[in-house]
C-alpha cells in the first residue's frame, strides 16, 4: 500500500508542476488570437494602432481617432458588413476630417433613425469590395490612361488619379479631392487606407 501511494505521488508530481506552470487559457478563439498576435505585432500607423489579425470593426473600436466614424457605422447597422469575411477596402478619414467635411449639423441629421438609409449610403461610399492595395490602384490608374474608377459599396463611384507628387488622389462625386496619406493598413478582412480630407457622394436624398 505504501509503495502504491509513493507511485501515485510520483505520477501526480509532474502533472502538478504542469498545472502550476501552464498559463490560464480563455476561449479557443481568444487563444488563437493570442497566438496570432504574437506572430503579427500591432502596427503603429501615425499613432493608429491596428492589429492585422483583427477585423475592421475590432480595430476601429480600439482606435482613439475614429469613435465618431465608428458610431456612425454602428448607427447605420453596418457592423456586420465590416465584420464580414470580406475582403473590404475602407478609405478611412480621421474623425476631425470626417466632421470637417460633413458638418456637425449634417451628421446629427444623418444619425436620426429616419435617415438611416442616407447614413448607410454615406458610410458605404468609403468602401469598395476586395483587397485593393496601393499597387492594385496604381495598376488600374495606369490601365485607365491616368485614372481609375472605383465602384463603392454604396453603388457610387470614386475616381483615383496620381498627382505630380506621386500621391494617389481620390476625387469624389462632388468634385472634392482627398489624398491617401497611409496605405495598406492590414485587417483580417481587408485593408484600410487613411485619407485626408474626407470624401462625399452627391447628396441625393437630403
């Protein structure tokens, strides 16, 4: 009996050590994200921290520069769209650029429940289907003899050109121009390009 007890303790000893040294684990999803995060460190883009293993909405949720844009996206019931597998390419303004171009009173109107369709059209005008990186946009511009027409998720168009400083410039439906300041911010379900100022489709409803 004594020998059996010693044997059991000998077998349990290594297991006890493993239990003490193994870090606590969360859900299988959390564990997989933790592993991927160690492989793909968070990228700092102009003090904008984004993790390539997280989707667009998850990264916007962590951003301190885009709470107003994110709130508008949620109010338009587009969370599922921007959390989908995509891929989606988002032309993202900072909140200051967003408000400066749109205007606070116009935004307040769009955020009302009766204007949800207009708000959805406005937000989806900032996105195109597919993973459209800077190289791909450049190729389309070259193939189009100096300009590329990008069809947005709203069904409206953006014209992309390259200016004399080799910047990619987006011309919206109102004739306004926006420069892509930072390219190819990787997301698990697409890309983000940071733009300034904001882009805007024609006001067809308001």
